[in-house]
C-alpha cells in the first residue's frame, strides 16, 4: 500500500527537472472564422495573427498555458484580439511532447464583424461598435525540444466562440435585425518558438 501511495504521489508532484519551470515565446496563428464574411468555398473568413505565450509547469503532466494574439485584419475593417488561459496536459520525452489543451478565453473585435452600429450613430454612418465574446480553445499540441532549451510548438484546435445577442445593420435601407445568441466552431492552428527558463 505504501509503495502504491509513493508511486502515485511521485506522478502527481513536480519532478526536480520540471518544477517551477517557465516557458515564454511567440507564435504565428491562422484561423478560419465561421459566419464572418465569405470565402470562395464557404461562409467565413481567413485571418492571420501574431502572439505571445507563457507556460508554467504546475505538476508533472499539467501546465498552465496562456496566450494573447492580435489579428491586424480579421476579415473586417478592424482588428481582432484573442486571449486564452487554461490547462495543457500530456507527456514529454527528451525531444518530444504531446498534449491536449482546454483553455477558456475571449474574442474581441475592434469593429463588430456582423455589422453592429455604434450606439447613437446615424443611419448612413459606417461607425461599427466593438464586441467582446466568450471563447474556448480545445485541441492538441506537439512540441519539439532542442538541446539549447528552445521549444518548437505546433497547435491544432477548435476555437469555439459563443456570440452574444446583437442588433445587426443588414443594409442602410432596411431596419436593423436582431440576432439571437449563437455558437461557432472555428479551425485554428499556430506554430511558434519558445524558450525554457
């Protein structure tokens, strides 16, 4: 019984090699945003962004994983900002790591992509309101570790966005339209480089 308890604790508690280790780095990310604009093959828009990431090794198999990315042109006239903070869990060998991630966060548009007018704006104006909606990043991570503590990381996931109800201006000659709360699932991947401290 004692052996089982000691073995179980050793798996949960941080090892000397991974305890209190911080990673930081940058990344390039791509997302296909459903229901925003249109592309050649389906409704939605593609967007590229740049971001920064920080990872804290909490216990042996679980990390606290956070990132912030900006998309300068998210298929609309404004920019998009997204941030996530959550868990990344998996295993590491000397050279490779494989993980699953689940990170709640947010999606912010400087100009609402669905055509929501700024309060008090005139009918003919193009002043769009900003928007902030809840999001969840769920997916997989593969990492490669170099001999000088650099980390090459590839993420592939599903960014689930829960858009709140909004009043949308369909056109300048039609009355505004009320859209109920809805959810989209958006393919997103990123590739980045980090450093372990």
